[in-house]
C-alpha cells in the first residue's frame, strides 16, 4: 500500500480544513472548474457535502468526486430484515432509540471476538444519547469481527461520522477516496456517507471501539496558552489517495446503508469504488496515537484530562468549550508533580465519561481479571462519582514521588460527552460483560482516614476554624511558590 500523504492542516486551529486533491489517473480532475460540460476521461462528477451548502467557510466540508458512474445508480434500498444474519439489529437491539440512562458506575469485561461476523454484523451499539434522525447525539459501538466483508459489498452510515479505535487486529479499509490500513494505537475517522469495505489484514480477527457522531464533525482542540504546537499536531493526520476499481460489466454489488438507526441494502450493477480523482475538504483520515505530544503538570497538582484531547466535536447549543464528544487519550508520559496525589482525583462530572483500554494498564484502576482490562470499558455518567479504586488510593497517597513514567506500553482513552450517555439492552444484558461488583470492589471499600484534631473537639460548629485567613494555611503553601 502506498504511504498515505500527510495533511498539512487538518481541521486546524485556524478552523480551516485543508483542501486535498488526489488523482489515480493524471488528468482526472478538471482544470479550474468543478462542472465542465464534459468531465475529463468521460467521468461523471458528483458533489459530496458534509455540511450545509451555506455553512460558514471555516466549517464548510465538501468534496468533488470524479467517478465512472454516479452513486445514484442503484436499485431501491430494502430494509434488511431483523432475522437476517446481516442485520445490525439482530445483535444490537437498539440503535439510538432505547438508551437506558443509569446513574451507576458501569464497567465491562473485555468484549468477545466474534469469528462469524464481518464488519457490519459485528457492530454492537453499547451506549449513546440522542437520535440520528434529529442529527443530535452520539452512539458508542464495540466491533468484533472474524471475517472480511464479503466481496462486492460496501457499507456507509448516513447517521454520522465513525471515529474508529482499533484495539486488536488491523483494519484494511477501502474507502471511496482510497485505502487506509488502521492498526491498534491508530484511529481513523470515516465521515458520514462515505462508502467503504473492511477486510481483515492477515486474516487476524479485529476488535475495537467506535464513536458515531450524529452531529457536526471532529476538529482539533484549541491550544490556548500551549501555543502553536502540541497535543495532536495537524501534520500527523493522513488521508487516502485516490484508488479505484473498474467493475461495471456483468457485476452485482450490494450496498449496505445505516439510515436512521436501521440497516438497508441496495443492489447495483457497478462498484461504488470507482472514483478516479477527488478534491475537497470532506474525506476520511487516520492518526497514529503514538505521535500525540502530551503536556502536563511539571510542578504540582493533577490537571484536567482535557490536556489529552486528540479531537473534539463541539456542541453549539451547550456553549463554548463544551463538546458533544471529545476523544481523549492517556498515553505513556512522565509524572513529576511534587507533593501531589498523582492519579485522577475523585470527582463528579456533568460530562459523561466512557473509557476503553487499547493495551496495557490504566494508572487509576486495578488491572487483571475483574479490573479495567484491554478490550473492556467503563461508563461514569453525568454526576456519577468515581476516581481511583481503594488500592490505587492507598498506594498513591503514601508512595514516594520520584519522576515516574506511567502508561509505558499502555493506551487508555475516553469518549467524553456533555450528554447523559445511556446504555442499550445489548450493553446492559445481551453482551453479559457488565461487572456486577464494580462499585463494591472499587469504592465501597474506601477507608475513613479522617482524624479530627484534638483542638477542635468540643467547639460548636460556629466556633470551628474554617481555615480562611488562617496563618497556618499560609505557611503550608508549596515550596515551589517560593517559601
Ligand atoms: O475518570 C477518569 O479516569 C478519567 C479522568 C482522568 C483524569 O486524569 C482526570 C479526570 C478524569 O475524569
Ligand atoms: Fe473521570
């Protein structure tokens, strides 16, 4: 496979997505026109819009495709019956329609591989919020496939952008715009509507996580005082190059579409992978998480995990800085904070936190059987208290604090959303992976360490010192602030 070209600026901090152009055959793209009377090489042109025509320039995403036959040429779509082995709904009884909002902390054991399933059949909606028909919210899937999609099939989702996070096995994806090989510790985004076929590289089973974004698109977070480099750097995102098949005589292809949370299929007498050249701002891309440049505390205290945001999808109705979905990672990094409880603090968050583990151990949670394991997941919903489990707390609050590398050989991630994330029937029951004793093992055993000072005994509430303006407090500031 030819190396994917880098994108100089993808969804960059200027808000402008770079326009890309790619020709599999020289001259496939018309010169200085999008709709010439006759397109070069006898191709048809087709516009693919990822935003409204009238979206502001900075947000506008659209691509011109130059293809052998337009995508409109197909037989009628038919619903795929639920009993069909190809039905998404036979294994995933809810597609954005029945989310159970539950305040309990939830954790899942590693999800099983499924030898029988290919990509479409392997998608299991675990959790989400909103509704794809309203273009609001998100869906979170586990995929686990043991076979390549059949020949002459393709899939697309009209419901949203797929952010795919492989945990095991390499995805060999042929998209309309070209090919992408996506390995564990890499991610890719396949925007709404783009057709693709997923093969298993080396016949190895695949498993991973998907966030489907029903509204808007991902972009890089602002860097603020960090400056012009850091976190995920724009130049490290890669897009496919045009690559097409010639298959339009005596042939039959099946196109599967996820539309409004249901699966449909249509036959067509030509391949959907017939784009000879394309140019524009709406395309799939991939990113190697190993290239993330973390920034953290180099003095004291534990900062918010927003410093580890790879991509963000802002929610306009929820206000500035609030995302319908953030993709956050916890990469290998040095912890050097002094006099600090280094793991995450205990917290309750208005945002919902769905976490997964690609490999290794996550520093805030016990590993191994019954813990937070690779291919497992956790969900800490809106205002559900969570934080380090008892063992992690006891260790981290008493340990020496030399500079320590955490997360070596590990990669945890979080899908964080401003929406209350509900769990599907599949996620709660059918998958049989929910750890019933998550809280009982993690936080119920937390010990009381409180020791009331002798001096405060016998004082009435009103007489107790609250510490404000207390001289003792001033003397307890950190050395680093210049004692
Ligand atoms: O809950 C979690 O494990 C994720 C998380 C990590 C962190 O360092 C701070 C806050 C947070 O929610
Ligand atoms: Fe959290």
